[in-house]
C-alpha cells in the first residue's frame, strides 16, 4: 500500500488544508476512513480522491454546507461525542478546531509518516487570518469617523494578540485572484467587483511591503500551482526548512524550475 510522503503530508499541513484529529475511537473497517470536511469542496475533494487512489483506502467524504460552514459539522461532532462517527475532521478554521479539542471531542493524530519532520511542523497551527491585516479592510471600507473609532479599539487589542512565528504572503496579480475566486465558487463572492479586487490587491501589497512584525515570506504565486503541481509545493516547503528573520522573497519559475 502506498502512503503519502513526508513532504506531501507537510505540504497539506502548510497549506492550511488539514487540521487532522482522530475523532473516532470505535472500531472501523481497516480500509475505510470517514472524513468530515468544512474546507471548500473544490480544494478538499480532489485531495481526498487522490488519497483514496494512492492508498486504496475508501474515503467517506462528508462536506459541510456553505450556509453552515464549519458550524454545522462542529455541532454534529459535539453531538456525536459519545458515539463518534468520524475519523478525521478537516478544517481551515483553527478556532473551531480548538473548541473541539477543549471539549474533548478530538484527539491529536500522530502519523508514522511524520517521523523526522522538522520541529517547525510539530504541534502546528495554520491560519488564513492575520489580525494585523484587518487594517487593510478598515482603511478601504470605513468612513473617517468609523476609522478613528476602529483605530482606538484595534490599538487596545493588538498588544493582546499573539504574533505568529511566520507569515506567508502569496502575492499574485488581480486577474489570477479573480480566477481563484471563481474557482472557489462561493455564492457571496460571485459578483465581486474587479475594481474592488484590484484596489484590495494594491492595499495588500502596500501593507506587506511595510510589514515588520514577524518573519515574512513573500511568495510570487502568479505562475505556480501549489495544489496541482507537487514540484511547486516542494519548492515552497524548502523555504520553510530553516528559520529566518526579516523578509524573504521567493519567486521561482513555474513547474519547479
């Protein structure tokens, strides 16, 4: 039976796609795994299907709906605590994953494939949210009076928020961002104005150009496919092997070149 390589497993963790927990302690068929997933289906299902092809293990894939994103499956897992049905909870939301852990619903999964991974990938928490970048949206959308109030409140909170060990900024052109938004397929994003996305993209670039709070890896993502091309993921993971300070720029050519 083939298994995911250490590098591939680390890549999944890195991308924030996999918050893995052994939800079920009951006896399950050895060739079947039940996955509850709140990750966008367009990203999660291909990974589950690839795992099934490579491992020979049947994946019973249970997605959340867009209307109850994360909340629906979290409530279901809590309700099933005494008679768990899931083997894996797959989520990009670290807050709800932490909630399940605090209630004793989930248990950490320790894979033999992870033996020998750098300490960087141990007890890893990956989030697609950075409190500091809230100011990007505040500056774009709030009136002067609202922004003044926001700055007062944000200034109080910023000192209390833990800073990450590393921030990764995937830098891409507006056209590619619009294509990714369409691929994600969220109903509330279908009619996003391209001019707004352009202004938001410029604001992101300005913000991270001046960002100094933590180590920052700026990745030129216009010509790379970290989901579909393993070589591209390998290149990115190589950048995370050793800690660094300040800002590092990474812009390789496509296809692992």
